[in-house]
């Protein structure tokens, strides 16, 4: 079992701009959506203070509104005098945990990843955003200089409120990145052309902030390492930029990001389909260009042992963690206490980005149902006032979350699970591409349940009689859902299950193994990540894979960074997508073919050599036990898919709330 002695480098102090950090862990900037009308809120302060309490010595905030033009954006307004007290309380809350708070300085420029186009976009040149095609206003040289002065004034205000510094975000395709990139900057004045001119805005901004805030004010710089855009910034260009911007010695640390506001946006949030620490090699390549300035490592560093290796090996002085500290703010504290098995690990699923950045919800996490609550750090529930008997039907993610919480509160809890192991349908997803990290959800729940004394009965499809036999005060139904059979399947075939749903079909494919000839077809009315993970797995089994959907494309309901990765992988693997089509049952099926009909024209496309056919459709709650239990006066709480089929985030959240409520 790891302990503090296993992380000597990670827990060692370091000095930036004369300020001592108690360890090497930094919270990387994440947008929380917890401000309200530009004001600092208690929830926002709690979110950051919890990460400091959990062990982070340095905390970088979400981007703040330092410019007057940014006050229409959903950001904390630094210029607003009404925010002075809130900003001071924010800095003080972190100082109370011996942590330093830095504000991120950033502007999206022409970048937009929401639906529609920006009417207020600015950029170095009048060129469209690569994602939204928003056309920006090209800034004049006077406007650039005015912006620099305004940013420096905002930084000075923050210094007065107790902020320890700022991080300038010049990556991810934002405005400063746009000035650096030849792809987006076609200027011929002092802010365009050669590399000295392209870096001039940032060099002048660094100097202005240092002059305005004085010594002891930390200034970090996030730079593009590889933006994945043709004609943009690759490793060679990144090395030139890093060298130019660190020569003055005014920058206190540097970190490198990837991706841009383009088809490479998902590169800035490396997900579970790629390797851990995917930035590691590139960062090592760029380190010599930083003129000895301390380096912060970024990019899917989820395990404390990985972070320790980076610092111990001299690859970085700091480790920046965003999503891992969202999933568990006590990530470092648990590691040094020898409790890595108690960490709720980041899945690298990017649900947080989807709900927060793209859809505007407060920051949330699949594996952390208590984000920004007062008792979030190293949470264990308080005892209930009265001990009760609780039965949980279903040992999936929703059920196990409810079970361990309820038992930890002192209730007598029994879980009935129909499968041989806990985890439910998540276990199948864990066996498909990009699914390995999902095991951490139910592994944590199982461990916590055993610690709390839950009685787990597996291999039992519980009946109402089984449940009543436990004489429960409350039953939590977490029995999941089942896919609706599409209308195009004849009733006699549906009754015999000759065309299975995708979950049942993939269970058989994985169990049987081996390679098969022919074509695999998935009818997709689900558009979830799991459908395309199944398609990728089938690509390794069958000669050809086709996804048929009545919509114009696939993954239409997933957040942008997930959709980009899915579309890239499907195309690179040659997995075909037939859009605006539905299967039609015909005699062709008996001949090993499937006819698909265009939903608008009626034109038929035949898919030959059919060897596999399954459907992924909207799901119906498996709530058959609900009425029989209610009819005999038992209180029933439905959670997860049994309440309304949705995603893993809702499963953990609703299971958690049920466990806290019963």
C-alpha cells in the first residue's frame, strides 16, 4: 500500500517567484459555471477551497473577466467593485489551506464551440473560426495595446485582493494562440509576420503584468505544444515560441497544451481512448526550449504514481491536474496517507466538459456526486438518526452507490444483483474500447460497500417475494432498462430474440471471441458512446462494420470533444455510416442481406454478406417490481435507468442521493 514515503518528489516544496508551494500538485484551470451574473458565489469558493484542502498547493482558477468586453461572458467580473469582497474571500479561503490562488487570463477570440456563430468575436486577422465559422473583427494595433493595459490593470486588482498570480492561457486555440499561429495570424504589422512579432503581444503582456504587480506575483504561461492544425503550431514552432517568451526570465512556470478551436479541439482533453500521459514525450522535447523556467506537466495524469515519476525523473517541477481533482479533491491526501484504493479516479470521459463548458451546467463528475459541497473532501456520510432496513435491487452503478452510502450511514443494507459480479451493464462497457477506466467506478463502490457492511447477494433475479422477505423499510430499485424493439423487426422474430439488442449481442461476441467473416450492422437510435465503442470492437472481429441511423450522422447528442474523437476513429478504421436510413424487413434477410431505406426518398441500399445485426434504441425502465412493492405499502425509490434511462452521470448522482435520503 503506497504511503507518503512513496511520493517524496510530489510532496516536496518548490518556490515560484519567491513564493513557497508546499508540494508539486496544481489544480489546472477548469470552467466551473458556478459564478452567477458575474459574481463570486459560495459554491465557487467551496469548489476551489475543497481542492486546496485535499492537497493542491497551487490552484489556477477558471478564466476571469478582466476586460470590459468580457463582461458579457459568463465569467467572474474582476472590474466590478461589488465583487471585491468575494474575490478576497476566494483568495483567503485557499490561503487558509496553505494554497496559492492564480487567476487565468484568457479570451476566446474568434473561437466558439457552441451552436451558432459569435457576433462579438475578435482575432488578429479577419479569418473565420475553424469550428463555428464565426467571422471576427480584426484588432487594430491600438486595440491590442489597450487590451494589454486592461489585462495588466485587472491583474493588479487581483493582486490587491490576495491572488498570488495569474496564468496566461495562450493555448487551446484561444486569442493569444491565434496571434501566435501562422494559420490564424496574417498580419503584417508589429503583431504579425516573423516569430518576434507573433510573440510580441504575449511578451508585452508578461512585462506589463510583472510591472503592474511587482515581485512575488507568480506568472504562469500556457503555450501550444501541438495544435493539430495544418499550417498552425507544431512542436518545432512551439519550441521557437517557448524560447522567445522565456528568455526574459519574467515567466515563473510554463505548461504546454494541445489542440485548437478546430477539428483538433479534442486533443486538449485527452480521453480514455488514448494512452495515459499523452503529452509526456512532446513536453520532454520542448523542455530544453524553456530556458530553465519551471515546467508544469499536463495531460491525463490520473494516478499519483504517474505524477511522482514525472517530478522524480526531472521531467517537470509541477503536475497540473484538472479532471482528476474534480473526481476526487483529496487525490493527493489519500495517496500520501496510503489510501490510493480509496481515490475516486477520473474516467477521462470528458462528461465534465460536455455538461459544463458546452451545455453551461455547473461543473459535475461521473465519479464524484458531491462536487463543491461543504463535506466533499474525503467524504464519508454522517450516521442516520434511525437505523432502517434497506433493500437495493440491482448491483449496477446506481444501486451500488445507493447501497454503500446507506450502509455507511448505519442502515442494514442488502443488495440483490442478477449478475455474477457488481457493476451491471457497466462491466460490458468496460470490456469495449475506451472502457477500462469505468471499472474504477464500481470498484470503488464495491470496496466502500464491503467497508460499510453491505450484504451483497449476486446471481439472484429478485422477485417481489424475495424483497418482501427482507422486511425492508425502503427499497431502492436500480434494475436498469432494456432497449425497445424497433418496429421494422417482425413480431415473430422479436419474440424469439432472433435480432438481439446491442448489449445482448456484444455480450455473446465478447464471450465467444475469435474472428468472423462477413458484415456487422448496428442500427443506431441511441447515439451514445457505447454504441461506437461496440462498433470499434466489431471492427476487430468482422470484415466490415456498418452503422445505420435515421439521423443525418452519428454521435449527434454527445459533446463536441467526444464526437470529434468518435468520428475520427470511425473514419480511420473504415467503419461505414449510413445516415438518414432505417432497415426494412424483406426477403433479402433470408439471403444474408439487409435492405436500408432512406427516410426521405425511400431509396433502398442493400448491405450484403450480413453476419451480425443488433439494435441500440431508446430504453424502457425495467421497473416491474415498482407497483407490486408499492401496493403492499413499501416505500420505493427508483434510481438510474430504472427511473429514466440516461447516462452514467445520472446513475451515480441519483444512487448517491437515494443513499443519503433513505
